[in-house]
C-alpha cells in the first residue's frame, strides 16, 4: 500500500457518506427500467398475453411517437426471444399487423446479435458468424414487410441500418437506407445511432468520419433533441478503441466540446428523468474516464436509479460497471477533501424520487431463534430489530442510526447484508437477506459469514440462464437441506413479476412467509409480537456483552443519553488541551523519541473522542428501547 493511500483512508471514512447524499443505494438502481405502460406490456407478454403490447404500439403509431415506438419495439423484441409464444399468437391472429411484423423484424436482429455476441470480430467463432449472417438474411423480407405496412414509420429503417451493418452491406446500401430514414424523420435518434455505429472505426468508417457525422447531426437537431448528445457517443466509441497515438490526442478538443454540449442538454432535463438516462449514462462514463470526478458525480446524481445497458456493457456486466464507476467517483472525491474540513451537504433540490418511492425494502429471514441472533449480532456495527418468525426462525431488519458508526463506513453499502455477513460468522444457521424495489427483487444467502449465492429478478429482464439458475438452486438446496433443487430452479428462471417470484422462492425453501408490510414501509417489524431492538454497540462494548450475556436473554439497548456534570466537561476539556500541547511539543522537539510522542498523541485523540461521543450521543431509533427479557 502506498503511503499516500494510507493517509487518504481517514478522509474516505469521514466524507464518503456525505458524497453519497442524493444518490440511490445500489439495490434501487435498475438497468433499463421501463415506463409504466411498457412494464405492463412486458409483464403481460411474459405471461403469454400480447394485447397490452398491441395497444401500446398502436398508440405510438397513431400519434407518430417514433422515438417511443422505437424504444418499445426494441424492448418487446428482446423479450420475445425468451417468451416467443405471445408474438407467435399475435402474428397468427393478425399476420399483417404493422406493429406485430415490426416486432418480429427486430426480433431477428436481436437474435442475430445474441448469437454473435458483442465481442470483437477476432474473438467470434466462424460458426457464430455463419449463424449470425443466416439470421440477418432471414430478416430481410420481414423488415421489408414492416416498411411497406407502415410507410411513414422510420423504425423499420433503423432495423435495416442495423441489419446492413451486420451483413457488411456496401456504402451505397447504407446511404440508401439512411436517406429513407431521414425522409421519414430527419432527427430520429435510433437511426442516427445506428449510422454512427456503421461509420465508426471498428466497423466500416474512421474516427474522423464518425465525429464529423455526429457533429453534423447535432448541429442540425432542434433545441432539446437528444441528438445534441450524439457526439458524446462518438467519444465513447473513440475511448473504447484504446489506441495509442504519438503526440497530442487529435480528438481532445472535440471530446471536450461534446461533453460541454451534453452537459447543457442534461441541464434542460429534470434530475432522474427517464428520457435523459441514455445520454446521461454516456456523460457519466466519459467524465469519469477523464478523471473529472466532480462533474461525473453530478452526472451520477442526475441519473438517479436509471442505469442503462449502453455504454457500460462495453466493459462487462453493465449494472455492476455502473455501480463500480459511481462508487469510485465518490471515493475519489472523498479522498480530495481535507480530513478536518466539514463534509459537503446534500443537494438542495429536495428529496429525490428514489428516496420517496424507490428505496429498497429489506428484511432477512434467519434460521434460528431471536436470542441466538442477538448474541451473534452484538458487534455487527448496526442497530437491528428482530422479531420471532415461528418457532425456529427470526425476522431481522435495520433500525436507522442518526449517526452511522465508524465500522459501518468500512462495510458494503447495504447495511443489512453487511450485518448478516457479520452475525452469521462461525454460526451453523444461514440468513436469507431479501431486497425489493418496484422494479427489482433480489436475495443474498449468507452462511458462516460467507456469501453463498445471490439472485435478482427484474421486471423487464429475460429469464436467467438455465445453468446459472441450476447452480444457484443447488447452493440453496445444499444450505437448507432440500433433496430436490428443481422447484427452486423453476422459480429462479421465472420472469415478469419480481415480487411474486421472491415470495415463491421463500415458500419453496420452507421458510416463514414474508412479514406483513414488506415492500411498503421501511421498518415493518415494529408491530410484530416479540419485536426487540438490538442497539449498535462499540467494538469493546459488544465484546464485553458477548461474554457476559446470559443464556436466553435478549440484550437490552445501552442508555440513549449520558448526562455528565460540569466538572466532567471541564476535566475532559483540560485533558484535551494538555495532551494536545504535549503531543505537538513532543513531535516538534528533536530530543523526544517517537514512542513518547505516539503515546501523548493517542491520549489526545482519546480525550477528543470522549468529548465528541458525549456531544453526539442521540437516541438509537424512534421506537422506545425495550426492557431486557
């Protein structure tokens, strides 16, 4: 570890929480979250019903909402790869419905790229390429039919541009398709994005041609159009090319101009706006890669919960890459703030939507009695509320602390998972930590202080890969002593209703049902019979209570307040001033050794800590502390 890193760790511990103010927690972030009407269509499609999708696309066609139509068609086409029955029945019922045919055309494109994958050409097998081109050629008559059934629609030409790129169509064909798209909507974002892909260096163009096209399209776009951020997508394509150029980078000024233009566009949208999420994710990535962390931090705040697949998928799992870049930005900013400077306050824009509606609801089901959980959780670094769940299980939730403990700042962002990670260490019983938001439900299984497995259901994501679901089911069955993991795998592969699938998994594991109110309020165990609060303790106090708590007793909370006489304050203040002056003199004087200097410094720090702790002592939670059993 470098010495500079060692000195910046205290800054991170002190300021990282403040840098996260106004940002949603990790579990609230959803990849490509659909709007309410599209969510209904996707959920119904996964259940085999095409009626909501037909109604949604018909409305976009009647009102010429081409951008929205393009986004909906793309999502429905991807969904149809994993649940094809609804689209097949729709086409069988209405074979010349322009909306159904359009989804089918885009389904071919999605299927082809799924076969090819997003890897570079040198990493794609020959068999993959053959299957890729075969599916793209099969798409030609369907794309033509979609264009003929709705001549004013530019979306079939966006699909045609994507298909042309895949089959290595010559420039004349590309120019013809682009002209047809522009004749229908000269500012259609989807068509311009596909044209930019064709013209980038990794396909059939060059960096210069790509930047020139993007800047020209942005210059011609009307005010407020998302095409003003098209040059930013060119910057991303240039960055992932990862080319070493001798001398100054010839595209630095153009990249900075693209960022400035995208920032101005972002300012015209409200924070957390779903429509702006696409270019804001590109903006956050570019600013982060340029080490412009303050601006990247503002971009991540404006994104809120709306992470997008592109551009993060270029670097790995898109959601994980988004969260890692966001966390890295917070840490970098916290490292730059001097330790004794006050942490920056939260933004003055009021409570964001995720705080009111999208914050994750969390509860853990622990396979042991509340008294066992209480003894094991004494030094977990968080305040917990427990409630009996039948005779052999315990519900556990976090009780928010007004001031987060020092150890909690070192733990992962989700407090319940980090607490369960701690209190299951060296124990034979497991803990299933459950999280739920309107778009996403997940669980993490912890056993003996180790994360055994994790799974998430999202509203619009396809079914989990069979091999992955089987492996997760086998891990669950092993921990809970089940002989047949197949019912678990069936639940894990379900899609369309995350909350219902999460409840089904709990039942399949033979665990108590989820507590009433789960998914609604944040603290739901308060009214359950036998609910108790286990207050956060310091490390030494927790160790002491661990060794002295009697069998079968739920430890009580420490006193909420400590009242000290005036004499105590005077003596502690005098001790702080004395030890501080002695420590300063000891480090300054050359004839005093390092040991004496260190001892006096530690005494000064201890005196300061006692004063600060007495000043900051507050009640642990809004509920009164229970009496010890």
